[in-house]
């Protein structure tokens, strides 16, 4: 067996062992098995990535077995490794290994840890199956596998109704996208006669200009196929319209949020578009749709993130926005830049989520930032790691505007590359959206830092913290299950929030730093947030190095990469100016003049409520889809099932039997004269019948 077999199947084996062990072996054994297998997979993945980085490796295919044979379709289960797969291997295994280790501390009070760690490893296996797929059916297997695992993990605390609802919502919304993905796979097989990805991509240019019948009309073949595939990507990567499941996924434990948002499920759509990029290159319409949807998602999620108060939801909408960046990079043809941002985003987004988990752990599972404040002195390691994560996501760096090598944190290299590529590709609308969103990203990221770590403590407003004051032993199992519910009516007033009002009773409570098993992953991810962009930018976006690295794994546009480096100086500085502007606004609003946000929200209340309520997408979908679906269900239930099927079926038959038995019972009186009378009636009836004949 080769290294790739161990990388892919070790997490599956660990998931099976942990799942079957349940509680019989305690919690330590399944944690050791699952975490150890992920660290082994991670250790085997990095040499593969570095081999491709050095240009010394060629794409390989490791067969496992023949899966299906049906007519002309043969589906071989094989593991493909090329430069694109190598990127995903290090992203998935590195983040997953650290999330496993982090979960040792975060989930230490959870009695059902074996099930949790089994689900985590199953999630990782499904994602690894997806990124190593050599055909579309195998990719779809991994695609549905991450959907199943996300359902299990989001609803892990199944005694919590909101967690169950969030899990079902994620599953249903993704089924909408998956329908498009399935139709795209069916159409691709119909057109190309194969589901083998290398064969399809090699033949894609020959289909340029051809048409296909769809919904009773003739359309461009590649446009139809690519748009159907992209619908699947929209669902899995939470793009505008199919994004509503992503914020609710915060109902799962925080390590799950980090894994979903940084390394697994939401990156699957970006990976798929880049993998199938030679197909997308044949359709300008499809690329335009990808660009528009990506830019719209980028803008939408950033605006919503500016008003959220739940620390995890702010980061969740940040993920949605950053995914929009990746998609509009792919839409303008900068697939290398899209993958570069996916790569760097995995490190700083996992860092931010796990850092938020450390804050939540310190605050006895309180998630509302309005109850934070002044935490930098109490949890300094968490503060500095989240500070580096914020520097990375906001894109802090020094641009190389006169040919000098730029230096900055991870997001500076990848996000600025996307913005510059959109200008170089002539997509000025996407460029300006990207610049404005960079400002919003800086604002809501620093807003999170200032509300959480600066100002006066506002802890006593939280019901959870009040319990912590009176109960120094913290929360038990039942509280942990309800720990991540959003606070509403218990929140302090706007004036109390903005002026740091601290009710009496907080003197006995002191936030505590997380245990080392949670801090070590934060420190390691901090290194990625600092250096991942600077060290690896050449392989992703430099023209000659990028062409050598990708080895045809994606449609690498060397001309666009050259043009990207030749954009005007003001274009290169635009994202930096936007970042500084967002920082200045957040600093002024939450440090210098804390009363300003409340005044702004009051002056622009409709706009504020529009953002706070997430553009009312949930309410709109509830009106258009959920309520009609329930109404149809009730119609079939009451009128169809109960009033028709049950009435004339089992209930009707039971009623006939009941009436018959009732009549028979009335005849069985037990009196001899009654039986004689019945016999006389019978005899009379018989004689009458004989005489009548």
C-alpha cells in the first residue's frame, strides 16, 4: 500500500474503531486512535505536497478496486494524487489533526466523546475521498459523505431542538444543490460517455460551441453542464441563495465549526470548480455566473457580519464572504489565486474559530460578545493568537509596489492576489466589490477583537456567567448541551453595552485560560496564519512557478498571472487602504467613541435591521418554501391520509367489522325463546323461498 492509501483510509479505520468502542473502553482510547491516525495522515501528506512544490512529482493514480460496471460505464475506485490534491491533503489533514487535538480539551466534559471523535474522523475520511477522486461518481460519494457527517456533527447535541433543526436545515439545503450536481454528472456522462475526470477534461475543448437539449430547448453544452455542477458547489460552499444553512451550523460544537468552515465541507465546492476548470473555461456564461454569485456572496455575508453579536456567527459569515472571494477568483480565471486563498484561509479561519472556542470556554460557554470585554489580560495566549488570525484575515502586509517582494500575513497575499486578478481580467465590478468587502472584513474582524478583548468587562449580564459566579465548579453535562444557545432577552441594553456597564456580582468570577491541549493547536495555526502566504505564494500565483507547480491540474492562466503583477500601483494598494479604513472605523466606533454604534443603528434603523436579520433570507424562504411545504403536507395528511385512505381503508374495514360484531352480539342474547323465535323466522323464510319457486 502506498502513502495515499494510509492517508485516506486511516481516518476511516479510526472512525470505525472509535464508533464501535462506544463507552466500553472509556473516552481516552477512541481519542488516541482518532487523533493519532490524523497526525499520521498529516505527517504523510506534507512530503507529498512538498514534492509537488519542488516540481519533482507527477500525477499518480492508485487503484483500489472496480466499484461498478453498468453497460459502457465503469467506475473504478482509484485515488488520484496531483498538485491540486496535494494542496487539499495538507489542508484537510493538518486542520483536522489540530481540531482533534483541540477537542480533547474543549469536549472534556462531554460524556459521549467516542461518538464525537468517530464523527470527526468520518468527516475527514469523506473529504479525503472527495479530493482524491479520479471520477465524478467517486467524487459524489465523498460529496454526500461530508453532507452526512456534517448532519451528524451539527446535530451532535441531539437533545437540543435548535441543533436538530440546524442539522436538518443543512441536510435539506444541501440536497437542493446536490440535485444540480447529480444532473451535471448525468449530463457529463451523456455528453462525454465517461465519468473519468482526466478523460472529460481532455475532451472538454472539443465540445466548445456544441449544443444540448435541456428543458425543451437547445443550449450551449458546456454552459448547461457547468451551471449544473456549479449549483452543487453553491450548496456545499454556501453561496448566496443556498447559504442559509451555514450560520445555523454554529449549533454544533465549536471544533465542528472550525472543521466545516476551514478545511472540509465548504471548501468542496471551490475544489470542484477548480478541478473541473477546463470545462468552465469553455463557457464564458458559466464563468460570468460564477463571478457574479461569488461577488454577491462576498458582499452579502460581509454586510451581515458587521452587525452580528454571536462571536461564532461573525466568523461564520466571514467564511461565507471569503468563499465568495474564492469563487469570483475562479470566475475571472484565476484558479491558482482561488486555491491559494483556500489554502491560507484554512489556517487563519481554523485559528479564529478555535480561538473563539477558547474564549467561549473561558466564559463558561457564553457566545454573545456583548457579555465580553477586557479579556486580553485574562486569556493572553488566546488573545494573541486571535490577534494574529485577525491580522491574517484582514490582510495586513507591506505591498511590493516597486518590484520588491511583498511581506504580510496569510490573507494579505491571497486576498490581494484575487483583487488584483479581477482588475487584470477586466472584471472591474468584481474588483470594486472585493475592495469594499476588504473594508467590511477589516471592520467586523476588529469589531470582534475590540468587543471581546478591550473595554470594561460586561460579564455579569449573562445568565451563564451569573451561574459561574455562584457555582465555581462551572457547568455540568446538561448545561453544556444548552451552552451554545443564543442569548436574547438576557442581553444588556445598548447603553450598557456601549458604556461598559458592569452590574454587581462579577467580583467572584475570573475568566480562565484554556488548557495546553487547546492552546497548542492555536499556536501551530498561528504559524500558518503568519507564514503560509509569504512562503507559498510563488507556487500558487507566480506565472512561471505556478505553471510548473500545477502540472495541468487546473486551467492555470499564465497570461492573467503576468497581468496581475503588472496592475497599477493604486490597484495594489487598494486592498491595503481598505483594510486600514476598516480598522480606523472600528477603532473609532468601539474604542474612541463607544456611543457611536448605537447612534448609527438608531439613525439608520431600517438598514441596521436589514443587516441584523441577514437580509431576511430565512423569513423569505419560510414564506416561499417552508410554509407552503407544511401546508401541502397537512393537506395530504388530513384530507388524503386520514380523510380518504384511512377512512375507506383500514378505518373503514375496522368500522364494518365493528358494526357486524355489534349486530351479532345483539343476536346472542342467551335466552331460549329468543333463539326459538329466530329459528321460526328462519324456517318461515325458507318455506317462503320454496313456495315462491
